[in-house]
């Protein structure tokens, strides 16, 4: 017993080092594994407070740019409204199906990163705004990512610029499905994998979300086809997608709440069993 | 003694804030960010308690990780650097370190450059190894580590020389 104590006292620095390094290593490994929320994350009041203070100063510098984005979005919405007004009147509205399927909450980006293999954003909405894990996040132009961790006031988003993210997407013209991934090289491009060789792929075609999961509704923009190559097996295409969003300058985002997601999830779980 | 404790506490907080507010948003050439918080580990008093030093380095790394959502990458690299620091001190300053009278305020500039660049390159290699976590991407790893090491070394030397206590 005496010897054990002596050993511990003699090597206390080494043992402390090994303990702390072990903790750091396990946190790192946890952060690399798919679909596990991080234990150490920036959705807490300390980091949120600091980023909030910085953001309240920094947001003045790109007001002009943000205004232009808003006007552009308004133009699109106005056009949709004017073009649809004539058509809608003939449809009888049944009040029993009037409840909304999707709700949208706006949020402000406090922290954005795009240069590490797994990128996260921090936003100023949390549990008290009824944000939960696995809600989709978009801007007026296209998708951003999926909610990962939430605290009371803040949440983190797993960006589509991440090795961990796989999002169901399709070609708008031919409805061919694939999954959107990122190869960590450029924040302006993502890759659409596993697209069947039988589909007609043309440079410049639009890629939109596929709507096969409860996270994103169908038909939200992602990007344009920049180039495409045949996979090493020769059966599928890997498509280089130029994203509509400039992921480096995000300020205002929208969170999509799918009111049917609970029901869909329980149904899927039933099928699995 | 009291003065040294206060200055280290202030350095801890200021470097952490400078790191997360300014340095993480530089993104020079798209991906190069300096990690200036290592200055705290570099300039921690030599004769002090090593256990306290390890715990402080770990906490500093963990706080940076919390701000960056990077798991335990910076905590791991900081604790390695803190543990391996005597080797770098011995290599760079030689006899001065052996006689236990090393003060960073008045060392010659050549030795200081050796010490800072050795420590920073060691730290950055671990950071990028843990972040990429894939040995098949070794070229990308070395490229990222090299470029951001150069950036960090220059910035660290400038900051250390700027805030040096004059005697």
C-alpha cells in the first residue's frame, strides 16, 4: 500500500497529464462520431453571452448587405403572392385541415465557422423558443444545416459543411435522389453522392432537398451543378454542387418546425420493429 | 508574487477573449487562423507548481473548445504542450533554465524565437491531427499545421515583445 502511494506521489504530474489527456481524447473521439451531441458545446450562457455582445457590435457592419438580401427575398415572395392570388379563390377551404404543417422561427447567427472538418453555428434561439434537436435551418436562398445542441437561450447548428452531415437531396428536373455530403475542401461547394447513372445530369441544373425525412420540406434550394464525375464503381455520379448560400457570411436564418415530425417518427419506429 | 498571479489571471482572460473574438474570425486565405492563446502556456512562470499549470492549460484549452465547438481538440493539444514544455525550455535556453533563474522578460531574441516556434509547431501538429483525425490526409494536415504555425509564431512573437516588461 505504502509503495502504491509513493508511486502516485512520485509520478503525480505524469498521472494528471494522462488523466486530462484521456478526457480530451475521449471528447475529441465523441465529437467525431456521427449523431452524438457534443458534451462541450457553444450553446450555453457563457459562450452565448460573449458571442451575443460581439454580435451586437458586429451586426452594424453588414446592415446594407443584409437589407439587400431582405429586399431580394421580398421580391420573390411578392411575385409568388401576385401570381397565386387568382388561382386560390376557386379552392374551397376546409377548416378542419387548416392547421399548419410547418412553422418558421427566425434567428440570428452569433457564431459561424467554415474552415474545420466539422463546422457548427451558434444562434440565439433555444429551448424556450421550442427549438429541439433535428430541426432544419434555412435562409431565403437555401439550406444551412440541422439543429444539434440546445440550451435555454441558444442552440448550435451542425452545418452542411461537415463530414458528419448527410442530407437527402434530389435533382429538381428529374427527381433523382442522392445524399449531400462535404469533402472539407471549399466552403462554396458540397458534393451530391449516389446519384443513379440513369439520370440525366446537366451542368447548371438545380439541386433541391428531397423531402424524404421530417427535417426539411421538399423543394428547398441547395445549389447548382458545377461539374460531375463517375464514381469509382462506375454505377453512380458524384456531383459537385455550388451552394446558393454564401456560407461565410450568414446573419439571419430561419428554423423550420415540422408539426408532423413526432407522428412521422413514431410511425418510422413502428416500422423498424 | 501577488503581481505574478494577477498578471497571469488577466493574461488568461484577455488571451481567451482575443482568441475567440478576433483570431477565430481572421480566416486568412480561407482557412488559416492563428491560435494566440498558447502565449499563456508559453509564458507561465517556470518555477511554479506543475500540477496547477497542467490544470490551467487544460481549462484554457477546454474553454477554447467550448467556444469553437471542436470537441476536445484544443484541450488535448494544450495539455500536451504544457507537459512537454520543459523539453523546449531546456532546448532553447539551456543553462539559464538549468539554473532556475529564467525570466522571459530578459532573454535574448534568438532563443525566444527558437522556443516559441518549437512550442507552436508542436501544439499545432497535435491540434490538426486531432481535428482531422485521419492519417490518410497527412498532406492536408501538414499543410494546415505549417501555414497556421507560421502565422501564430509571428503573431505570438510580436505580442510577447510588445508587452514585455521593460527593466
